[in-house]
C-alpha cells in the first residue's frame, strides 16, 4: 500500500511536471501541493478515529527507529539492493540530465523514460522505509546535497555517496535522540526535522542552483 500510494503521487507529480516542461520549480510546487493534500487526509483520519487509533497515527508520523526489526531491515535492504542495481544502469543518462534536458536529448537519452523510472525507483525506496518506521523528514533532501558538495554531479559517485550520507545522518540522529531523551528515545523524525531545516537552508544559500 505504501508503494501504491507513493507511486501514485509520483506519477501525479510527473504528469504535472510533464505538462509544464519538467522545470524544477514546477516539480517542487507539485510535491508541496501533494504533501498538503495528504496531510489534510491524515488529519481527517485522526479526527474521525478513536483515541487509540489516533494515537497510533500520531506516533507513526513522528518516525521512530524503535519500530524497526530484522524483518524490516531485510525487506528494506533487499529493496535498496534491487533499486541500486537498477539505477546503476542509468548513471550516465542521469549525469547527462544534470546538465540540461536539451544536452541529454542531444546525447540520445530518452529523458521522459529515465525520469519515470527514477520516480518509480524513488517511490519504492521511500515506501520500503516509511512503511516500517514512519515518516522521517529531510534525510532525502540533505544527504544528496552533502554528497554533491563532496563528489560533484557524476552519478557514479553521487548515488553511493548519497546512500552513505543518508545512513550516517540517520545514525547521528538516532544517537542524538537517545542522548537528549532523558531515559526515553525521542522519535528520530523529530530530530531530523529540527536539524534538517537549518542544514538545508544553509546548503541552499551556499549553492548557486537547486536541481
């Protein structure tokens, strides 16, 4: 179900972007609109649910590694490996796309097909993690930006570097949540959001463009 809805949202954003020329701003705005829509649906579910169910929904939205298990590690790990192998086949096309869509097309890249496949891969990766531990914000935004500052735009290095940075950020957030929890572990999603907002703002201020 997580993948079905994540894939549906990704397709909707993709179609909006396709109609408007796939500009970065259009895709971001479409994502923000979708986010507000589903947050409203989530709030409606909480409002209509019983107290126990509403508490479960609220707890899930925080994102916590305490819900993880060896089963979730195995499933998410398998999804990561499969998606990594699949995405590796398109590293040079993705690198070409980072320059411009026109340059990519001139090199023979089917930009629409590549984008659609990457949207679906990202949906599967997101669903594999979120379905187990809840929503954890900003890791998927901050980690690639940090990796880009270190290794550049070449997707052969950027993709694995993003995975490593994301893992390190989650590890650091988990340790921080335990240290400041005072005997109880604060949900890691709260920590990543508190740190991610200023970190992403600083990164955006230091980069010339966000693509």
